[in-house]
């Protein structure tokens, strides 16, 4: 696993103790341990923490896809839809993004959060990003 990728998680992710815990087919898997800071109702994850985890997984996936194309373009989130499927309970939660379309100016990413099994997601996120080429100074 790339230590560069782990260090590149933003302060929000680090504040919730998120980290890159694995890679599947080269795509980073982000993990978030259960703690008071991510708890909503007693014993369950807060929806905002789940959404944040999905966003971090999507961002990690799109940055990986852009690097594979040799691009260092910036991204800007345009739209987010989160589907909550079941309550996240007091245990480690994982998320992974999948770039479903990577065009010249737009990218679509699906992210999945799970606890027990990747086949039983607790939430799914669908994000659209604007890809902006970095300007040379």
C-alpha cells in the first residue's frame, strides 16, 4: 500500500481516524474505526460519518484513475447522492470507490461502504466530479 496515498488523506479523514487499509485491484480501501466521534444514535454510525467515508473513497479512486492517465488535474465535486441501506453498527467500516466514467471534463464515481461483507453494503454513494486541468504559473 502506498504510504504517499495514506498521507494524502485530508484532515477531515484523519480527524475521523480514516486510513488506507488495503487495495483491491489497485483501488484503495479506506477504513474507519467505530468511536464516539462517528457515533450517531447509541451504537450506530452517524450518517454524516458514513457519507464522509464514501466521499474519501471516491476521491481516492478518482485520483488513482487520473494518475494512471498521467494527469494531475484538480477535481471539484458537482453532485452527490447517498443511499443508506442499513444501519452501520459499532465496528470497523470500509469503503471503496469505483470510477464508472472518466471523461475529459467529468468523472462519475460509485462508492460502497460495508462492514461485514462487501456484498452487503451499508451505504452507496454516487458522485460526479468536474475535472479541471491545473494551470501552469
